[in-house]
């Protein structure tokens, strides 16, 4: 049986993991934070429901209406089904947030292109070309200087 303290520790661990995986400069972090908090609230509600279900099944066992092994089997089966279902929404939410982030980035890039504002990549490419041309000019200047001194 899970105690409220264990649930709180598990929730703190999940929050710490979530904080470690998110970056502070990501514009969709608040959205992801809200989704994670909703999921954590669901886990908390499930843990409370599980405790209540265990208490109910234990009362049935005490009355002799159900066998102990059947009660434990029901609890284990319910927990495993919840784990299977709960993993899917978490990964789906993260995939949706990543997709949204990619769409926002693409939209901003297209907007900047339409406004003829160069991106960092454009500036880096131009800087590399300028560096190549400067090196070539310097090379030609040295060749020209050696020819005039001969």
C-alpha cells in the first residue's frame, strides 16, 4: 500500500526530472509545465483512489466475500493498466509540445524570410564566405608582392 509520503516523494522526483529536462529559454516551457502538472495531479488522484480501492478490497476479504489472492490480483491488474495508459498521454503530450515548438520555429523563420531579415544561419554562411574571400585576397596580394619584388 502506498503512503501519502511516498506519493509526495515520487511527485517531487518527477518534478525534479521535469525541471532537469526543460530549458529555461524554451518558449513552450510554460505549456509543458502545465501539462506535466496535470499529469502529476492525475498520478496523485490515482494513488489516493488506489489506496481507497485497497481498503475496500481488504474489507471484502475480511467479510469473506473475496479471496486475498483475488483482491491482490485485481489491484495489480488495475495498477498495470493505469501504467500502460499513463505512459501514452505523457509521451503524446511531449510529442505535441515538440511539434508545436517546431511549427512556431518554422513560422518565425518564414516570417523573417518574407521580411528580408537574415537568420543567424544566413549571417554565419556570409561570414564564412567573407573569411574565405579575405584569405584568397591576402593570398593573391602575397603572390603579387613576390612577383613585383623579383
